[in-house]
C-alpha cells in the first residue's frame, strides 16, 4: 500500500521534473539570420495589368505542394464581366485560372471586364486566428498569418471564419503527408520572403500585376505604389484590416 | 483547524499539481515562446525548401540566353514563368531538367485575344496568326522581336 507521505513525495518529484521540461529556452527571434521585428510586409495587386494567364496559380501550387487538381488554392484568379444592359457582374474562375481563361462572351456584348487575382489578405485583425481553439494558427511579428500543420486538428472553424475564402482543408491524398487533413492557406511564401526572395506568384507574374514589399524598408518600391495609386481593400466593412491592397477594382469586387 | 479542512486542502492541492504535471507534458515545449502558438512552427515553415530560383541564378550557366532575354520584350517574363520552378535544376542541371514547352497553346496562355485582358497588352488571333506554325519558328521566345527562332 502507498502511504500518503510516499504519494506526496512522488508527486513533488514529478512536478519538479515537469517544471524542468517546461522551462523554455526563450529566444527573441525565430532564427539567428532573420530578425522579424525589422520587417512588415505588404502586397499590392494591380488588377489593371493582370492578363489572366494563370502562371501565378501554377507557380504557387508547385512552390507550396498544393494539390494540382481543382478546388485547392492558396491563390487564384477571378474574372469579372459586366455585360451590356446588365447591372450585376458575371464572375467566374475556371479551375482558379490555372489553365487560363477561355473566351466565353463576344467582345461586343461586354461592357467592362478584367481579372482579379486573389490570395490571403494576411489581415491585421485576422478572424481566423481568433476562432482557432488550439492555437494552431497565428500572426507573426512581421505580419503574416501562418498555420501550424503539426498542431492543427482540422476542425475547419478558421475556414468558416475567413470572409475571403482564402483557406481550404488540405486533402488526405495531398502530396505533403504532414499537412493532410489540416487547414492550409497562403503564407506569402514565408519560407522565401524570410530568405529575401519574392513570393513565387510575384516571381512568376509576367506583367507586374503582383507586387510584394517590406513597409519597414524605406527604399522599397512598394511605398511608391501605395503613394501614387488609388488603393482599396476587399470587404473593408468586415474590419479585418487586410494587407493586400488593390489597384483598379470596382466595389462589386469583394 | 479541523481535520476535514486539511483533507479538503490536500485534495485541492493534489488536483492542482496533477493538472500542472499533465499540462507540462501535453503542451509542446515552445508553445507560448512568442504568443499563443508553438514557436517551433515558425522555424519549421521558414525552413521549407524554395522551388523557384531567380533569373539572376540562370545567368550563371545560360548567360547567352539571359543577355538576349534581358534586352528583349520578354524581360518582364521570368525564366521560370515559362520553364517551371527550377531551383533543383540550378543545383543539379543534368539530373533535373527544366521544362520546355514550345507549343502554340503555351504562348497563347498570355497572348491569345481575350476581351478581359488590358487593351494595351499585345494579343493575337490564335486561329490566323502565324498560319498555324509553331510560334518559335518565327519568334525567338527569349526575345520575341528577334525573328528566325532559336
């Protein structure tokens, strides 16, 4: 039989080890070579330049191990068409624009039409982070919302919470094993930007419709873009404070 | 103090300690390093390997094409936009080859006439332009105003 004294002793010993395990090696920075307090990123989409070739969608999928089949997108391109005599626009995105956009309406029937690339807005006040029950999605100090694929339980709350539809559930036959069944989203290619590279979609865009920059770098061309253009964000009424800024879109684009 | 009070206190303290012990094993070590998440997750994501290199890297080995490209009308089109992600090709060019697609449809992805495209972007009628020949028979893909192909 265990006496009470023995039990308490054992308990004390256990809690001592536990305290040892949980003692954190508190580091100020994720790694030595990258100081995230010196960066704050921002993204500009110039919709007046986009030609809808879909190279960004493809580059993103290949860069980030996103399944190539439809309905899994970290970024995609939408086509907005206003037909003559109609009030509301027609919106489509065949396979996210992966193979480009076939012509569906005659030029003479179209009042106005353009392409709008979409991606995660990396909101300053992200609703997806608030709803996560386990702390598997979070905002980094340099302003990017990430998902911890080892900790996510795949409950889909964040997918529901995102007003922009930027998240999807990584399928169980996806190429990356450790990500299966978890929520996945655009990271602005966090593994690239922390090495000083541009996101893959920005790299792939042939016309400069996607621009990426660091707001804390005073010499970055992103400042010029933001200062010299009329800028809007998607769904400002949601109060999410998006960090993807759009040039040349109508209010019908949401 | 009555004995019962001590008993209740003991039960309470034991429960609290047990909770702390279980918690310390269940919560991962770097959880809360920065905030309400696992700090290691940031490092894991940062360490993912890039797939796309950059045109300046291609220059090291394909300097002739690079020079032609950087002076031509396709200088805004990254090499990898046409040849696919080539980071592993730059590390091991013989084993991993870059993609080459010289089909008409491929050029058409960007240049086919489409009313949704900006009007000032050069577009062609895919049915008639070039009489069905491969585009690269006439246009050099690396500098499309250079005629005579590769």
